[in-house]
C-alpha cells in the first residue's frame, strides 16, 4: 500500500515509546516508577466534575458550533481580562480538543511548503512533527544550560531568514521548566514586530511558576503586538483535565476564523467537556493553588536529589513540572547517548524517563514530577542506586 509522503516525515512520539516499554516490563511483573508522562496525577476538581455530570443529566450532548460554545469563549475572554487586563472578543477565541489540536490547526491554517518556523531547543516533541506534516521547516534555535535554558531574542534573531514566518515561544517550558523573564519577552516581542513574525505562544503551564518567578504572557503586549500574537492554552494541566480534551486559541480574527474553518472539517470539542471547562475558568480556584504548592514541594525534592547524585547536574526549573538533568558524564562504552541511558535505567532499575534527544537536545533526560511523593522517593532511590552501580 502506498502511503502519503507526509507520513514518512513523522517520528513516533518518544514519550509514548517509553511508556510502551514500561508497560511491557509491568506485564512481566516488574515494578516500574514512571517519570515519563507529563500528566497531572491529581483528579479533576469536584466542582468541575459536577458541572460535567449536570451537562449529561441536562442532555447537553449534541454537536456544538465549530469554534466552541459561546459561553466558554466568553469565559476565555473574561480570563484574559481578569488575569492580564487585556480585552479580547469572542470572535478571537476558538475552543479545540486540547492544545495539540489547536497547534495542528494553526500549522494547517498558516504555513505553506517551505515556510520556516523558529523552534527553540529543547522543544516539546510534537512541535517539529506538526510543522513537518504541513511542509513547513522547523529551524532549531538553541538555548543554553548555563542560562537555565531561557530563550534569548538574540538566538532567535540569528536564525531569521527571508523564509521565516513565525517563532514558537513556550514559557514555562516543556521539557526544561524554563521561565522567560519580562525583559527578555520585551526583546522577543520587539524582534517579532521588527521582522513581521508571528509568535505561537504556548502558555499551557502559565500557573506553574516557582521561586518567585512570574509568568509573562504575550497577552500583556496586546496594545502593540496583538496582530502577531497567537496564544495557545489548555484546561489540561492547570485543572488536571487531560482526558477532557479542551484547549483554546486566542488570535487575530482572521486567524481565528481560518482555524475555525479548518476545525469544522475535522472535529470540534465534546459538548460535556466544554461545560466542565467553563466551570474550570469561572469557578472556585482553590484547587489550583493547592496543586501548585504540592508541585513546588516535589520540585524542591527532585532537583535536590538529582544534584546530589555524583555526575549529575540539574538546572533549576522555574516552572512547569519537569526536571531536565544533564546525564552526559555517564556516557561511555555501556551507554552512548540519552536513548541508551533511558533504556538502561528502565531495565536496570524500573525507572522510566524520556531521552533528551526526543526534545532535540542530547545529553539530558526529562523527569516529570507530576506524580506522588512516594513514587518520587522510590524512583530517586532506585536511580541513585543504579548510577552507583554504573
């Protein structure tokens, strides 16, 4: 059977590959501590689940409009007004089946064959694949461990060409937890305006900031950069709603209209999930602060343990729920890269991590601390013993 060439451009998700290997070991009776999947371990808050139940009981179970129900789009407008003092309108909002769906729709609506998109490294694994799927070219822009992986405008500027259409900015970052400070965001926005580039701004971890860091949203630059701002967000991380599949785009009207048209020929989000997401934005937010406090406690523990292991170093993640330690000192005859390190660690100790090469940066692994303290203690103990043996 002949398949489309675009399929041949794609690589399978490395995070899923790690998860499948972990499941294989479990099926053999092995105990596995899984640090590979970026998914909150908390349950969806009760007030949100309750609204979802009521939507079912009220038979709110039919198709909705392509860009999402109006009251949820209005809630997104209210969220940005409340948090950042910015006025958007309902036609500038499109609800999707998660941030990944939003990003695919954007890629499909924006890019032609050969268009270049600046992609900071390390990156979330799906970014380059979505661009390649539509024929666009991801252009890697390196960040540095000594800068805690914070993206610099100067690094972006060095990669701009006549074919550059857009840049990706992800803060807090997956996989490093890097948080871009306000002064660097100023420079990034200036660059985008000077070179007429769109900014695909992934702020899915906007509430996950630690150590006094503050999240600087691109929405705060709306007075001068609204026409190049493509805000991508989700209910998944903040409200532990990954399975509900709700994300959203806030963008200029012509972009939002095009994305809505694309979505009308694929799939718009579930009716019940949209009602639940409405409660997540407008309802009680106490659960958010409780979850963030627990994530910060876990982060301190994990980073402290990693930096206490001989041969490891771990930049301090200012946000998100990931650590991205440098494991390159363990490379040698037995382990030559991050894939072999991750495989060795999983088979030796039953600890699943994601190789840094999956995110475009060799010599590191990603560890998610979105799991219980019990799992973190067990996993760190196992990892330390395995490294001692190596």
